[in-house]
């Protein structure tokens, strides 16, 4: 089965992702509270700060 032109542009994937990924919604983040997460094999920290 031949690979479509669309698939040829998508594969192989790059070694590092180059996009944005949602890991939480703003309503899930209480103000000034640190939330540790682990996504994509990395330890992350989320914090929502008030806009001044």
C-alpha cells in the first residue's frame, strides 16, 4: 500500500515536539498554588499568578 503525500510530510516525527500541548485548564489552577506534574517524560510545575 503506497504512502499518501500527506503521510510523507508527517513522518518521521521530529525528535522534539515543536508545538503547544494543554496540560491543564485555567479553572483547574488555584491562584498562587504550585502544582507538580509529570508529562512527556519531564517534571513540570504549574502556577497561576494574578495579573498585576
